[in-house]
C-alpha cells in the first residue's frame, strides 16, 4: 500500500530544519536505514536552501515549498515543488573537488551533494512549478534489481581486437566502483586497447573519472590505452573542466576512437 | 547550534555543537571571522558535538581556512563524527584539512 506524507513550508531558512525533520521521519517510517535517512535529510536541506536563496531570494519573495514523501514499491521518493522562476540545476557546472583549498570556490556544492546522496534525481518544470524528484532504494520493500557488473557494462570486441565497453546511466560514487571493476576485468582478460562508448552516460562523478584514469594507466603500462567515444555535451564538459580531455582521446564515434588506439 | 570560543596560548579553540545548517552557518562564519579579524590565525574547530553539517557550514569553514592560510596560519579540525566526516569526504575536503581525533591533539599540533 503506497503511503504519502506531505509538508508545506514558507520559504525561509528558519523553516528548513522542520522540513529536514519531516523528511527524516518519513524516511525512517518507510524503513530506510539511518544512513539513508541522513542522506535524504541533507539532500532536502541543500535543495530547499537553494530554492530560498536563489529561487525566491533573488526575487525578494518568500514563496511556498511543498514536500511530498512517498513509500512506493522498492523506492522511497521525495518530491519538492516550488513556485520560483524556472531553475534547471542540471545546467550547473560540477565543482572541482580535486582543487587545492586556495582555488576552491566556497559554494556550489549543494547540487553536487544531492546527486551523490540520492540514487536518482530528476528535475522538471511542471505546471508552473520547479519539481525535483529524488529517490532512495528501500531495503525493506523488495530488492531493487541490481544488475550484475557484466550486464551493467556490456562489452564486445571489434575486428581489430579493440574491446568496446558500453556503460549507461550515471557513473557516480556507487556505480563508479562497479565501473572500475568492469574495466579491471577487461584488462585482466588481456584487452589493453579499450574504447568506452559514452552515448548513454548522462552523468559522471569524480569516482568515475578516477576509474577511467586508473584503467588508462594500467592499459598504457601494457602498451595499450583507453579512448572514449560519443560523449554527451554535459559529460564532455566534465572532462574539459577537469582537464581529463588531455588524458583521453574523446572521439565522436567508436571506430574513430578505436583508430586512435592504433 | 552553539559556539564557544576559548583563547589559548597559541591557538584559538572554537567548539561547535548542534546543527550547522543553512540557517546557523552564518553565525559560525561570523564567529570565525571575528577571530580572524582580531588577528587569531591559528584556529582549531572542534566538531565533536556537531550532529549535522550541510554545504552551507562547509562553505564557512573553507572560507575561514583560506583566510588564515593566506596569513600563514591554519584552521585544523578536531574529532568530527562519522557523519560529519562523510560530508567532508563528499565535498572532497578530507585531504585538505589536518584532522585530529581529539581536541588535545589538534591544539597541540600548532
């Protein structure tokens, strides 16, 4: 039986702790672990603060924020609505988490946190409202189907012996480790020239970049290399911002990437 | 959130407790700035009683650390809880701060 709890707050920082408390309580009632409830709470604060400071705040109004928590089959879902001007957070640049302190911009972490803390995050502008939908898998309501590493990262071999690996979706701190294991498995199987097809990858975090970097070093030590093909604009930007575009060939197509590996 | 400041011989100790969120972070920033403006640039911030911190709190700590380091000082962290440590890690800040398991060690490190 799906359950729904709803909370409405006036968009002022003073009310955010109540919103956090509400989400935390809802997450615990749904059967999520303490750690998951912590993550939901922090993601809620980050998004509400963003709405209050940048959405409503910039326009000098104190609007309404509505939070709906739903316990659905296999997931706990938090939806946050606000009526400030449309603001698509997916256009925000990722913060550089490897920069030394002197180069760190003090802000800009909130949206990054939300993406890392939650299993899925989706933004829409719907019926005149910014709508953020975030989920955490619910360990108590049936197992979230977790694909085996093999099927999550399908691989094939081209005529010239180059191995092609095709991840999809988000490569974040969780799936990044599986991605690293999948690349490792290919290297251990003797494939040292690998093209990673990125057309269906819509997000990559620093864990994903590290996985690629470590595979690149190993492949190069064996006389091979890793090249990337068909990156979406957003993922390409992450490579450019982090300087990783100088470490990898970023090709438009798989055959072009394979040729770059010789 | 509650903040208490103690001036020691070489170090200013800032003990924080409670929730450091977007509402209270400003107060933490003010407390840190007050010390820096008074010329205190060897700071220890004790987080052992902080039960929750968000990016707004980190923003104040990063900004204070940048200021004291540019004057040759440092801001060091004492005994963060696992939850606070997880948030520092998420922000990629764990490696950028000297973090000590106890207040005594953090103060003694200067």
